[in-house]
């Protein structure tokens, strides 16, 4: 099966469980192929966990899920040394983070201390416990879901945590026809989906994405947007270099998913709200929805390369 067919098969498999959200499914696949991490934010009950589980179960890789709660500890995620009386030594017992796809469900229901347990893993593909460093499997992807920050019992994710996510997407309520299909059980539960991609095939696709052409004029366009976020007076925090790198990789992945070997300026424009909005901070108390509007305002001021 060719690469394009593999990507199409992956998207179709996920869409068996997620009805009427093809763009959200596409962006989830783009994040996967760009070796990134995905944050799905929305109100409860619209399919966040189903999308995450469907993506994970469509790949023949190890998959684990953690339900984040207020009493979850970092050791519940990373693992802990356990004393073996027979050997008279401490042996490390790996936590659920040692997997290929990790579903961090309702990540903002746990404390910032526990949220921070993911930082090293998401950035470096490794974890350190008791001064010992352990590598995580390759590929490694965190798919996190979170409820809006103004909901009860939530802890806002710190900026350093948000910056580890390549993309933040929202699902929104389904159209009436799609919701009817869901009620009539036309959608397959995520648990019954079969893998359509092996681990080796996924790694090969990720390497092919890196070969997609992104011309220097587009890199200059991307950097002009990043610089604009750092100059805007309405913002107290602009886009990081990590954010720029993530957008570069996501643009290649989006072109690849759409069957192209090169990027368009529109790839950058489409991805800016999804990749940059959760990285910027507006001055004063402002809802995060306004971040999308600010990014669109900045986009309108940057000349598009021809």
C-alpha cells in the first residue's frame, strides 16, 4: 500500500468512530505524522476521548490511558523504584508513560505538579526518576483531553506544558444529522477499531514527512508571524522557538496528508490558529478564545509570499 493510501486508510478508520469531524481527524493525523503531541479541548461529551482512543487504536502500537484526577501523583505516571528483598536492590517499575500512544484524559483535572511529570517525556522522549534516565519507546505521542479552564475542578495548564503540545484542536457539537447517526449507533465504538498501520509503517511515514519541501520564503513568512506575536502590545507572551519548529513540521505533515510533496502559504495560514493560539498570552484576564482572533489579526498584517 502506498503512503497516500496508508494515510487515507488511517483517516477513514478513525472516522468510523468520529462522525462529522473530518477536519479534526485530519489535524490529529497531521500531529501524529509530525511527531507531535495533541491537545483536544472542549466541553464534556463531544467526543474528545473517542477521537484520542480511535487514533491510538488505529495504529498497531502500545496504547495506555491515564484518567487524570486531583489525587494523581507523578509516580503514578512515571513509575517508581520498588525494593526487591530477594535481590536486596531497588528495581524500577515503569509507569503507564512507557508506551507509544498515551491518552492523558482530562489532563487539567490534576495538579500542576503532576502535570509537570510529562514535560521531560514530551520534549526529550525520556523520563528521569531518582537520578536515573529511561528512554521512552519510539514513536511516543501524548494525546491529552481537557475541559475548558472555567469549568469546576480544573487546573489551568502552565505555559511550559502548553508549549509541548504541537496543536490544540476543538471538536464542537456535531451537526444534527451526525448526532442522529450517533444515536442510531451508526458510529463504531473506538474499542472495536482494528489497527490499519503498523509501528514500522508509521515511522516510515514520519520520515517521508520530513522530506516534504518547505521553501525558504515560507520559513520567512512563518518567522514574520512569530516575530509579530512578540511585538504586539496586547500580548504578554509571544510564540516560542519551539512553537515555530512545531508549525514548520506540521506544515510539512499537512502537505503530506493532502498528497503534496511541497507546502503552500495556505498550509501555514491554516495551521497558525491551531499551533500558535495556545502559546500566546493576552494581557489582562482574557478568555483563550480571543487568542484565535489575535492570531488571525496578526496573519492579516503579514504579506503572503507569492
